[in-house]
C-alpha cells in the first residue's frame, strides 16, 4: 500500500478519539467499502443503518404504552452494537435523511442516548454522505447536527495504484488497520499537550471560540464552537506532529475552513522551546517579556504537564521555579491554570517554594489546594519549651 492519505489519517484519528465522523464524497468513491474493509481489518462489528430509510423513532426510540406509562423501545441496531465487544454504527446516506431524522440523531451523536438506552463506549459512529448537490433528494445538515461531528470533505477514495492493487490482489491488501495509522501510543501527557495548543490559540484569538455561519449551507458543515474546539483537541493527539496535511484537514473538519486553516498555520509556526530544557534551568534563559502570550501559555502548560508526569519532587519544585519566573515578569495571569494543575500533582509533604508560589496563593487558597505555607508542629514546640524549663 502507498503512503497513507491524509484523509485516512484524519478518519483513523477521529475513530480512535471516538468522535462521530462524517465522510463527504460523490457516489462511487468507496466510502462504504472503505469503512467496512477497515472495520474487518480491525476486528470491529459493523452495524449499517441507512439513514435515508429511517424514521425519527429509529433514533429516539419507539414510544410504547405499558401499564399506563410511556417507554421507548430500543431499536435492534442499538442492541446489536452494544452487545458486540467493539462495534461501528455506520450511518450511511445521511445527507438524504429528512431534517426530522437528522434532528433525532442529535442526542445520539452527542450524549450517546437512543431513547432510554445508553450507547456504550465500545460503539463508534461513522457517517457517510453525498454532497446535497449530488445526492438524490439531499438536504443540508442543520447547524446543531453538523457541529457534533468531524467532517472529512471531498473524499478522494483509494489512489489509482492502490485501487488497481486491490482489484488484482484483493482489497484486503490495501486496507489499513485503524490502530496502525498515526500515533500508536497516545499518553495522557500527549493529550494534555494537544489540548493546551487549542487553549493557547483561543487565548490569542478569543473571537474564534464561537462563530456560527449565517449561510445555512456553511452552517451544515464544520464551524467553530466550544464543542468543536474540544473535538479538535481530542483528535490531534492521534495525528503525527509533522503530518501538517492531516492536521490541517482535522482542524478544518472540526472548526471550519477559516479558523481551521489559521489554527494549523499558527501551530506550525508556534516555535515552542523544548519544555525539558526550560524545566531543567527553571526558565532562566527564557524571555517572558515577549508579547506572545499564547507562546508563554503553551510553555507553562507543557512544563507543568512534564513535571506532573515525571512525578518527582525535584521536577515539581523546578516547575514552580518556572512559574515563579513567569510571575516575576508579570505573567502570573496566564500561569493560573498551570499552578492549579501543578498543585494537584503534589504528593504528601510537598510544599512549593514560598517565593515562587506567592503570586498564585490567592487562587490556590480559593481552590482549597493550599492553606498554610509550612506545616505546624505544635508537639515539637511544646517539647522544646519543656526542655528549656527543665534546664
């Protein structure tokens, strides 16, 4: 198989982050075939649901009156998906589903409820749709529906080389496993780092946090909201840091083409220093007077995450040294979140250096994370007084 296409990387990242992902492409571009083949290669049960043939009750549950009470029957596809060890619910022809059916999917895709049945974390949602202009009786997605998923537009399908290999040798030869694409091992530290990237960009561009398009067609695609920025933060850890094409597609597919493109360019040019070097010398060589607040925020978050994961008192106190340097240069405001996270990482008996933590004491006390800067030892004091009297 040739190099993995960036679209495939984004599909795998959305899948592994368990974010509902919709593939947009013309008829005949192997959307359904790719999903079924990748699911088989990865050992997943696939539950296909043709959205265009369904009623709202297929997603909201069919109301049934029993003993004077109304309950909602669980559709068969939900039971089958929940019972499998790991499964994919494949909602096909989604853009041809009526607006009422799309609306009934809102709670399914976000809160993972179908009627009165909770969809388990073992279930992944992947959707496929033809653009409205090429679909028979197609509809634009509503803004709330569109904002609940990762969009992969203009699905390319297999390359000519891959397709001809599949035709002659079997399509299993060109089908990757979901778990073999992108970053294989994703740690909590990496997830926190990528979330800090999103937070730093929003700190620099606060207007980007919510921007609902006025054009209905644009609102039916990816657009920026608190929900979609969080989705981007969940997807990024599974994409390699140097796969800029995939990062760009993931950003555009969650928060829209405008802000997604800006974020990807900003991330590529972030020029973040090595957090390990900054931690080791307690930011002695780092210039907090620079006006790039987003860069400082990223650095503080990365340093604290590194120290917390290392789990030693030495690293923990060095991280306080970095925060102290930030505060000394009037940057305490952007280190508040990092100070809370660092204090939560403390083990029994650890106390931060008083001169480094001073600027963060009010918020740490308000959060209930610190009350006194030094432990009281009344018993030892009494013993000393008694000894003096005896002498």
